């Protein structure tokens, strides 16, 4: 890749970022969050927030690795991967708990700048009917942050091995992050389409979609944890 022009390198990074967003653990985590939204716009916003968290983690790791010429120890990478596995299991179990307790979609109407708009999300039966939009917005960002930290080792080592210029390497990571944001926005929006179509009209179909997201996240998390344990990485 070093033989190519900076534009070619950055274009390659953008394409890899798009592909990176399609990793099964990323999609499994985001699907559990999107399943608690009913509008396509809110689903797309989940992808934006995940991508921002993911990119922030990559940029911080790139400054450390490229600026200090440090390497992330394999054990640290494995521990971060285990954190992703546990997070996926937690997201799946949390959604199952919400469904089991009779979680329902609920909307809050607010005014900002003189314009009224609604925030729509799932309340569990045991949750207070209070405005917690900020907490729900933080969740995809934190999930993206964890994914970015867990994947930073391989990505940063690949950058160091192929791009001798620190400035270009940082630009590569930033463009990679933009690609991952674009890819996840597309996928989260796509996930949100069937929920928007069935929401409020086909209760069983809506429940099946959410149940599938929960079980999928749980399965991917358990498989990742098992692979790490079987490989002696944890």
C-alpha cells in the first residue's frame, strides 16, 4: 500500500471502514439497540453514534501507537475482545429481560427551539416512565467505543506496517472511521426498516424481530468468548 498515492491509500481505508462495519459482532450489538427504536431516523442515528464512538477509540489508540511507537500486547487485545463478548451477552440478556417483563414502545414529546418532536424507545414494565433519552443515546456510543478499542490492535499494527508517514497514518484511521460510520448508518437504517413497518401494527412480528436480535447478540457473544477460551487467549 505504500507504493500508492495518498488518495489511493485513503480511498482504500474508506472501503475497509465500510467493510469493517459489517463484522458480525458489530451488527449483533447494534441490532439489539435498533430493536428498541421504532423510527427509521432513530435507527440511523444509532449507527451514527456507534460510528463516532468507534472512530474516537481508534483515533486515541492511533495517537498512542503511532506517536509513541508502542505496540498493544496480545493479552491486552484478547482482554478487550473478551470485553466485547461480555458486552454482547449483556446486550442480549438485557433485551430478553425487557421483552420478558413486557417492554413496550413508548414515545416522549419534547420541544427544542420552538419545535416539537418525539423520542421513541422501549420501556420495560419495571422502568419508570421518565425521560432517559440521554442514557439511550449514550449506549450506542459506548458500544462503538468498546468495539473500537477491541479492534484497535490489529488495525493499528496494519497501519504501522504499511504507512511510514505518521500524518498519513492518522488520516487513514480517520477516513477508515468515516467509512465505518457510513457502513453502520446504512446497516442500522436497514435494520430499522422492518421494525418501522411492523411497529404498532403487527405485535407478533415486532416481538419476533426483537427476540431474534436478542438471541443473535447472545449467540455471537458466547461464541466469541468460547473461541477466545478455546484458543487459550484468556
